[in-house]
C-alpha cells in the first residue's frame, strides 16, 4: 500500500520505539526498572484498595488527591504548580507540542534520552544535539554557543543523564539555564538514586521546570510522570493534556504507593548499595570500564568484541541487559545493565567475569 504524501515527512526519520516482548522467565535488567515486586503484605492491602475503585466513570480529571500526595513528597515553591503525565514520556510530548511552530528548535546533550529527539521530530521540530565531553560532562562552552546560535525553544537536561548515568556538574547546568532563551526542563527521572535534586537551582529561574517519574522508584507499570514549574507555564502545558490521562487504577495505586513509600525507599537503599558493589566488581575486570553512576543502572564499556561475548553469555544465562553499541560514536562497546536484586547482580557479575577474564 502506498502512503506517499500521507504522513508528515518527519516520520521518515523515525523508528517505532522498540521494547522487547516480556520474558517472565528471564532476569530483566534491561529497562532501569526496580527489580522488586510489591511485598506480599502490601500487595494484599493494595488489592483491597483497588477493590473500592470503579471504572465505569471517567477518572478524576484534576487528580487533586494524587497531586496533593505527590506535593508532600516532592515539595515546590508556592508560585509553582504540577502537571501529571502517562509516564514522563507523555510530558515530553506535551512540551514538544507546546513549542511546535515552524523553525523551532529542541536542544539536548548527546548522548541522552532518545525520546527527546524522537518526540521533537515527531512534532516537526528541529532537534539539535550538543555532544558531551569525553567524561560525559556538559561541554559548557559548546552548549552556550549552541544556545546562542540556535535559540532553542526547549532544552532538555537529564540529571542524572541516561544512558551515561552520571550527574552533570551543577554549575554547568546553571550556566545553561541562565543563558537559555526558552524553556529548560531538568529531567530528574533517576532522582530516587541521585542523592540530590535540582529544586534550588530550578526555582531560581522562572523558565526552568523539573520533570520527574515514579517509574524507576518502583512504579514503571503504572505510568506516572509529572512536571513542576511556574504556574503560568504549567497552565499552558495543561491545554495540551488529553482529558483523563491518568486512569483510575493508576491514581489509586500511586496514592497507595506514596502512602507506603518506606517500602520503596528501602528497596532503593539496597539498590544504591548494590550499585557500588556491582560497579566495583565490573570495573575490576580486565578491559572493562564502569562510568560513575547516580542512577539505577551502570554504563559499562569494553571492546565491541568483548561486549558481544558478554551479551551472548548473559543471554544464554537468561539475563537481559541493554546493548548501546549501536552506532553512537561515544558508546562503542557500551552495555547498560540495570541494578537488580543482590542475587541477580551476583549472577550477572559471575557471567561477566567469566567472559572478561577469558575463562
Ligand atoms: N527521562 C529519562 C532520562 C529516562 O531515562 C526515562 C525512561 N527511560 C524517561 C524520562 C521516561 O520515563 P517514564 O515515561 O517511564 O516516566
């Protein structure tokens, strides 16, 4: 069937987002999820809460009780407001739609989260990537020059960054915020693991917003992201939010999770300790370099040959991780395992060391 001329030309540059089909038998360390399911006692309480939820009516479109619960955990200045999305992916889309007009530019460091480019192009925007330096830090001079040259309507900065895992130097982020002519969104998807937030930095500027998600904390399947920023900006974005974008099951479940946050926070603590253990173990292997991580995954670099051998061996052991060795010059030979449970990590380290030490 010919669809010539039917779709926007920008779609020619895009591929549908590829997520492999679920493999319940495998150890899934490929998507930066929390590896722990809900503890049994909480699961029972959650099911009892869900038993009170009706789904013949539309959800609460304001999601006010959920927003109140989120605001208790994620405090914000009184001049700010919050908008919820079906994952922060949906918020990235709203942001791109909000600035879309002929010639408008979206800018982000490179490499960074792939959806910035994807959704910018999908909205017929021009996407300008600015290369990170060889330590995966922001190249402040290059970024400031790019801001000056391209005058982007929207800048995304993932703090910590995906797929590199590191936190950017805060002075560099501040300099970019100060110089940006449009909106700056600091994407704190990995906040739970980051050991600090950008609230003070962002609230010093009217045009800087903070985007967060509960996916990495343990709620990936519920799809709940949110953005906080000056009320005037949130009011504009809200015009693009689809009615009832947060369904009744998600609203009830996220409220439940926030009321029981210590269970998730404890899991995060274990994962942070495991991150250190795993980073040290892998970094000690021959030909293997682990980059500093403030997220729930590691970026690990080795020769492409060794990377392929590691991937093969892990896949034979039914351990799934993400291969990043797909054409980006800064990520040659890079693999990205999420931090799993201590048992999962021990198995991963065993398999990895067998390959790396040539045993
Ligand atoms: N931002 C960053 C930096 C991410 O890595 C991700 C997920 N990989 C997201 C946003 C999207 O998260 P979600 O849609 O699950 O909220």
